[in-house]
């Protein structure tokens, strides 16, 4: 039974990783950009929630109402003011900008919030649990996984069923021809970045509720998100969920053998996938959605 | 009335100049053909007036407005639709979605998915399949249908005949004749003269990036066209 419990906890942890990975996957799918500051943006969102809690006395979950639009707006601004200017100059300049942003965000957080660990307390739900058959699961990890599934479902419907989602897929296929259809890819990219940072803001706040974090927690988040995306298959949204779950289970199972092995086991599984199936488990026929 | 007026248009790929002072008028309601050998600058010309290539603002006037160098998405919204060389069907989109994306700017007009299916019944049967699963001829139909879905004022079609059987090419030109007769001004670029000279009302011949001949196909002699085309 202990093993079942380990695997279930891993699946739930995978929900959080999927939430981190979704925005990364979306941005890569739409504009072929790896946002190296993705993890730092999630931590920035967690700190914004800390401020909202301190200043307005909000519950961290309620703070999402403020933090998510703020981060989405920041994503829009980032794309319009910086990344869109680098289009057509190859992949490297934009990646370097996100690398620089990662460093800037970390140092700004260090200056503002010191190097102390911070946490978010939603008032009870983080420790409440429910007994399901043979295992006990926490309400909050369950909520996290459910949120990840809902976000992916909404994104899937958006990309698969709406005119704007169609424009995302067309632009991802062939930007020049999409422009001939009247699609302004700069606006579309700004929207994608807004969505991406809005989603990772949720991930950052959930992370802050689950565990403590510091200004330097971002790069680890980026690494796990990146691994989840690669395991699942680049650009496949549901693959991202499965990738997150596989990574989560690998980490909890590894930690079961020895507490220090959790993260390592996750990396090893990631490496194994890279070696045996480099296109990921769900290499999509279409690149987004 | 002149719909599109091109004056002294130069176009470049980097340091390479592909068009030299090209002037051309498209009259409202006509089916105009630009012919020329490979490398004459025909595709470059279409890409320049569709906004894909940067050109001087005054070189292109559409409905009296100087639009040279405006981005392609803006010109698409203004009513210029380009059916690009090689079809460029979106592989991630189904046949029907490829049509719907043509209407992205929601320009008013009579073209709908249903009407395109009427025009090309074989597309209707395969509406749910990925657009790139179709045969070459059907993909060309889809590309034309996608262009029509924009309800364009000016439809630009690049090299319809590329890689297609003569019978299919004849059908497609017949469709373009009907489309033009119904009010959409059409400019086609073509290398293969067998079909296009039968349907075009006026023709421009390009050679080495300049206009070498212009007139009505019926009034131009074969030798005259051959000379302008090949430069002999």
C-alpha cells in the first residue's frame, strides 16, 4: 500500500509540474521560443502573492485574481516591448533576452525580499486531506492536479475550436502564409506570452502554498517544466500533463528509496526518454494542441 | 477604373534586385495575367504588392491609397488576397479550417464555406481531413477557396499550373473566369501559356524583372509573345 501511496503522490505532484510546463510548451509551440525566465516568472508571481497577502490581507488563493492578470499583462508587455523586436533574427537573440531576464528577476527579488524563504498560507487547505480507498491524499495536491487538467482542457478547446486558436496553429505552421490571411503574428505572440505567464502565475502561487521558496527557486522550476515538456513531446499539450506526471512519479518513487534520490531519479527518467524517444512520448502530428 | 496602380516598382532580395521600375495597372473587374519565364520576377511582383516584400510606399496604390510596404496582414484586411506559390496549405488545419482561416479578417462579402464547397465539391467530401492530405489539384482548389474566403477585392494567384495535370489546370482557370465574372478582380501569374491566354483579358509579359510586352492576348501575335517571353 505504501507504494500505491507513493505513486499517487507522484501523480499529484505531476499536476503541479504540468502547470509549470504548460506555458513553456505553449510558447515553444507557437513561436519556437524557449523562455529561460519561465521559472523565475513563476517565483515572481509567488512573491506578488506574498505582497497581496501582506498588503491587502488576501488569502493566497484569492490573490490569484490579482496576480494572474498582472502577470498576463507583464507577458503582453514583455512580448511587445522586447521579444517582438527580435523576430526574424534567428532563435538565439530572444533566448538570450530571456536568459538575461532570468538573472534580472532573481536579483530584483533578492533586493526586494532578501534571501529568506517565503511561503503562502491559505489557511488550512494545504494540510487537509481525504481518504480515497487505500490512500490518503491532500486536498491541495488534488486541487492542483484538477487545476492543471482544467487549464489544459481550456487551452485545448481554445486552440482547437476558436478562430483565434486556429490562428495560433496556422502561425505555428507557417508565419508568412498566416500573415497573408490577415493575421498579425506580433499581436498573436503577445497574447500567447500573456497566456503563458498567466498560467505560470497560477503554478507559482500553488508552489508557494505547497512549499517554501526563495528568490533563487526559479531555475529548478524551469528545469522540471522543461523535462516534463520533453518527456511528453514538444508542443503536445496532453503530453505535457503526462510528462509532468511521469516526472512527479519518478521523483516520489526515487525518494522512497532514499530521500536524496528523488530529483536524481526524475533526471534519469528524463535522460532515458531523451535517449530512447527523443521526440517525446506524444510527438504530435500537429505542433500545438 | 484602376484598382491597383503600380508605378516604377523596384524590389530586392538583399543586394539582389529582382524588379526594375515595373509599372502595371489592374482594372476593376478584369482577369489580368502576368506571364514570364522562370526568374522573370513574377512571384516577386506578387509578393511585393501583397506586402510580403518591403517596397517604396508610392510604388503601389490600391484603390487610390499608397500602400507600398504596408504589412501583409494589413493589406489582407484591406482586400488583397494572395494564393501563394506552392499552395502553402496549413498542415495542422483540416480542409474546412484552412477555408475558415481565410476569413480571419471577417471581410463582408458573399463567399462562404458553403459556396466554396459548391465551387469545389471534392473539398466538401474531405472537409475533416488535414489539408495536406489532399492531392495537388485539390490543394490548389483549397488554396484558391481559402483566398476567396477573404472576400477579396483583388485576388492574386501565383502559378496555378505548377505540377498539375492540364485537365485540372483548365478546370481551375474556368473557376477563376467565373469568379472574375462574379465581380472579384483577379491577377494571375503564370509560366505555362497554354491555358492562361484563353481566359485572361489582358496580359503583361515580364522578362528579367521588367515589363517586356503588354496587351490583349487576341491582339498579340504568337511570335510577339515568344519574343517578349524568351527575349529572342
